[in-house]
């Protein structure tokens, strides 16, 4: 790392950032596009199907939240070890995370499959909606283990600065997902018309394919792991716990998001299935902004981790300044789309006027707060890279449980305000969260943080 401290010019730094951010952004766009196209297909079935997907996602996203934390822990450890050029520790970290995660996620998949109706019962007892949701959730649960593996592969590779390979994996997954969604929802080439069940089958199949490609890359001759040697499947629980501890706050943060989403979903459902469908579709449109911006947060985690692992705090500062600048440029474009064309954007996903009207109002509120939302994401990514994974958790807890959920409940249940009040409270939450993220970033001197990757033995 010494030579990099001396010779890394501004142009070279920008090139490294672009080499990371562009593939991550393209990967996010691919995932976003696949989700929008699939949801548009489902949106042509009926509003019950759209709402069923939304309810099922609330459950599967809890598992995603857990593995987001595990992936974050792996990314931070890998980035710091890679920055210190300690490849033996990189391999050990990946091995421990991968084996432990597979065991955990298979157990969770079985729980979701057998207890789907029970898990969904928290949303009420609407017969048709619950039946569709349970069917969709059980079917898509088969893809959960493979989605977890794909997450871990992406996190590991991004920790080493390799964002192109996860992008290529995402491309394969999304092409398969879109193609099979069309064929299995509507039928074609001799395939049966399966509707909502077909969409779930398509998604699970795409996730399986992506996981197999990811594992092949990790275990290839030039991969991070290479050919697994003797004792590869042996777990060292102390090392697993050390890695999981770093990722635990991110898991808790993401779970807070998902649990709050369950409460928010119940509030929105009190206004009917049309409101729920509008929120679900509006959320898909909004992803044109926050999903690519999330890539900047990942880049901040990886580059800050690498720089600090290599004991180069000045480089970390330069990385963050450039990442913030590029993130705000992209956010300006997406904000304009949400504010100027909300109805047109909703019209791409549904042809139902009432859904478009409610969803367009949601997009207007979200467009107003895209800058604070995405800036907060970058700052939180930097804090994670330095090992301060508890800070984003604190920020999320304050926003979700101090503002979003209680005030949404009070305004709608006790004061009789409409669904627009929920959109307004969500915007206030995001703005306040940005202020808190910036305050905590200034409070903690992340550039003097000690490297944590040394906790894992080579």
C-alpha cells in the first residue's frame, strides 16, 4: 500500500471509483428493471396479485435483512484484509461466511415453506389475498438459499474491488427472471399459464442460476477460494461470531426496516388493496433512484475499508469526497424524473387510474427527499467500512421507530388523515435521518479507526 499512498493521482482515484460504481450502478439498474418488468406483468393480472407479492416480500425481506448484515460483515473484513494484501485471511473469511450461511439459510427456508400461512397471518385474514400470498411465499421460498449465496458472492467480490463480476451475474439472473416471468405468467412455447405462481417459479429459478454461477466463480482457479482443500467445511465458531458481530448491527438495521414495513403495510392496507398496490408499484418506480444510489454506499464501504486496512486515512478521505460528489449527480437526475413524470412513471406499471393517482402522490413526496436519503446512504456506507456498523443502525432506529411508524399510526388511526399523510411522514423521516447521519459522521473520526480483519486467523 505504500506505493499507492505516494502515486495514486486524482485521475487514478476517479478511475478506481468509476470501475467500482459503474458496474454496481448497472447491476442495480438491472435488478430494478427486472423488478419493474416483473411487477408490470403481475400488475396486469389484478390488484390482489400485486398486493400478495407485497405481503410475501415483507416476510422474505426479513431473511434478506439478516443476510445483508452477514454480507456486510464479510465485505468489511474482506475489504480490510484485501487492502492489507493478506489473501490468506481473505480466503479464510470467505470460507467461514459461506459455509455458516448455507447451513443457516436452509433452516430458514424450511421455516418459511412450512409456516407460510402463520407468518402471513399478521396482515389479517382476507381470504383471497392470504391464499395468494401463502402460495406465492411457499413457491418463492425455494429461491431464498440461492439468493443468500448470491448476496455473499457479490459482497465478497465487491470487498476486493471487483464489481464487474457481480454485475455479470446479475445480468444473467435478470434475463432469466424476465424471460421466465413472461413465459410462466402468460404461457408460451407450450408452457402452461400459471399466473402468480409462475412468477414465483421464475424468480426462484433465476436465483438458483445466479448462485451456481457465483459459486463456480469463487471456486475457479482464479477465484477468491480456488479449489477447496482439506477441512474446508470445518467451522471455527469464534471467527464466525467475530464476523457476524460486525454485520449484526446491519442485520438489526435491515430487520428494523422490514418490521417497520410490516407495520406500515398494515396501516396502508387499512385504506384498501388499491392503496397497497399503489405503494408497491410506486416503490418499484422509486427504486430508479435509491437502488443505484445504494451502490455508492457499497463502494464507500469497500474503498474506506481497503484504505483503512492499508493504513491510509488520507486516501479514505479522498474516496469519500469523490463518492459523495458522484452520488449527488446521479440523484439530481432521478429526482427530476420522480418530480416531473410521476404519473407517467406509474402508468408504465399499471393501467388503473386510481392506482396511478395514489402512486404518483407517493412519488412526489419521495422525489423531494431523494438527496437527503441518498447522501445518508453514502455516509452510512463509509461508517460501515470503518467498522462502525452500529451507527447506521442507530440512525434507522431513530427514523423508523421515532418518526415513521408512530406518527403514521397517530395521523391515520386517531386523527383520521388519509394515505397522503403516510407519504408525508415517510419524507420527514428520511430528511431527519440524513441530519442524524451527518451529525454522527462528524462525531466519529472514522479515519483513525483500527482495522478489524486481524480477528480472523489465516
